């Protein structure tokens, strides 16, 4: 059962890529903690995400394409304007998977992957840091793919590996300004991004059987971890990646018959 508390009461929080999936789960977690929110995506808001939060929290929407530096700067400026002051928390979540089998991987797929998953995070963090006060915090969404590779996922894997070092590098660079930077690495989470793959015959049961926790992740599982890392309970935690994966990364290959 998701927790309700006041850990982020009145804080100004921006979550990128938050009209659906993990980003929306993160926004819901902050809403339950009393935060004031800005949601974002590159497409017009159809009202669905804001409607989910209405009555729970103050929430605004800023449309911006975070695959460009201008888009990232426009998001941070727009979010600060909507919320009437400097932002306290930034969650970089907007990401995508553009891989093909290795032999067909071209410059376009690589550029799309790195523009959004890596440069977009960096430019948003940079703009956020310019306006943030001591005590502010950034959480970057990585993946179990930050540490472990998947077949035909070369660009995505490399981009999520880069997120791990962005967490550490930004944490070290921003520590003297009193800004903490951490990451959350989801395992396999049920979202629109993964839905089509999970719905292929037999896939859901096969992947679930390989997760020690015995179930797929849900966006609210990720939201709770992000909310903790951005809270004062985590005041001495910076430069860390917390994997929220139901035990996927903890598991060795098994000797026992399936
Ligand atoms: P999703 O595709 O369901 O949602 C992505 C969100 O980002 C949407 O709101 C979309 O509109 C937005 N977005 C896409 N391109 C954008 C752009 N150019 N500018 C601004 N917003 C944009 O994805 P998800 O599964 O919720 O994944 C969210 C994050 O979590 C990603 O960084 C992904 O790599 C990571 N992740 C997901 C899983 C998983 O199993 N779903 C696992 C590990 C990590």
C-alpha cells in the first residue's frame, strides 16, 4: 500500500517524462507527500496525467522535448515559473529505447538514444543546478541495464551505463553547492514502454519466473524509492544508485531445473 506523508510538503518538484509509466508513478509518490509538481512530456498533455493527480496535489504541465538542450532549458525555466520560484527537486526520467539488432544499429538510433537518455539528463541537471539552493536534490532514472547487458540493446545499455557515471559525476561536482544527486535503477516495470513486449505469447510468465520477487515491478515501486532519495531522510546520501528490481541483479544463474 503506497505511503502518505508530508516529507515533501510544499516542495517544488519537476518530473520529466511523467505523463505515463514510471514518471507518472514517481509524480504520484511526490503528490502523496505534499509536493507541488510540474509534469512534462514532448507531446501535448491530453489531461490524463494531471487528472490523476487532481485533488491530491498542485500539478502543472510543461511540454518540452528533452532530446534538445533548448527543450531542457525551457522545461526548467517553465517549471520554475509555474511554481513561482526555484525548484527543490528534479527527477530525470524521460528516456527511450531505439535499438535494433547490432548489425543494423545506425547513427540515427545512437543519436536518438544519447540525445534523450544521456544529454537530456545532463542538460536538465545543468539548468536545474543554476537555479537550485542548498538542500536541493536530483534523482536520475537509470536501469538494471546500467550494470547488466541485454542482447540487441547496445545503445540503450551504453546510455544507462552513462547514467550511472552521470549520477556520480554530478554528485561530486554539485556537492559543494549543497545539491545531492542519486539514481534509481528499475528492473522490469510494467509500463507502456514494455507492454507490447510483455504481451507477446509466453513472455510475461517467462520473465516473471526469472525475478526473485516473483512479480514484475510497478511504477509505484519506483516512485517510493525516488521519493526517499529526494527526502531529508537521505540527507547524507549522494552519488548512489539504488536498484529497485525485485532481486534481478542479486541473482546468479541457477543449477536447479526450471
Ligand atoms: P514510457 O515510454 O512508458 O514513458 C516515457 C515518458 O517519457 C512518457 O511520458 C513520454 O511522453 C516521455 N518522453 C519520451 N520522449 C520524450 C522527449 N523527447 N522529451 C520529453 N519527454 C519524453 O517509459 P517508462 O517505461 O515509464 O520508462 C521511464 C524511464 O525508466 C526511462 O528512462 C526508461 O529507460 C527507464 N526504465 C524503464 C524500465 C521499464 O521496465 N519500464 C526499466 C528500467 C528503466
